[in-house]
C-alpha cells in the first residue's frame, strides 16, 4: 500500500514539474475592438499566438487583446509581423504590449521592440505585468514585435 501511495505521489510531482515550464506571456492590448492579423507564416517552435479575445470587465469593454506565449525551453527570441485589419469604429487605435511570467516565475527580457521602436524598459527582469511600450496604428499598418529573453538558470 505504501509503495503505491509513494508511486502515485511521485507521478504527481513529475507531472507538476513538466507543467512548470518557463513561459513568457505577452499581451498585445489593443485599445479598440478591432482586428489584427498575424502575417508571420511559420512560428518558431515554442511560440503560440492566440486569436482575439475581448475583455469581459466593464471598464475594459472597449478593448481587446491578443496573446503571445513563448516557451523559453524551446526559443529565447521572437520576431513576429502583424497587420492591422481594422481599428473598430475609430480612425486609429493604441497598441500597448505588456508581458509577465506565467505561473509566477521571473525571466529576463534582454530586448523588446515594437514597430522598430525599442522599449525603454528593456533590458529588465520581469516578475509581474509590465507594459513595454505603446504605438498608434491605423488600418493597413504593419508592425513587428521583436524580443530576446534569457532562459532562466536551472535551480
């Protein structure tokens, strides 16, 4: 009985460790209910870009966001191109990327750039949600998100 309980506990610990990957979570906060299109054809291994999500809170009902997740075990660098499809019912809209570690860890952002504008915040250690800059966009504009990260040292 004790061996089975020990084995079950060990499996839970291994499973939990496998989910504790170092993930950089970047939100492209889009200050309208417009649409962005990912132009980059092939994403690097370990990079995922979500479809548009609307904020559910009333105070943010006028904005939406897209999420970029970067698994630092697979890549430490991104260079993604987007196109502004529309800006909702506005002529222009602000795009304000922010990032945080997933699951409470921390990581180093060595470089961050939006639309060829380097962020004044990088290089920095990211331990909580941090806004990395802001640009104004119009329908038809294209912009890139570039970033480099340092993979955390193994404990």
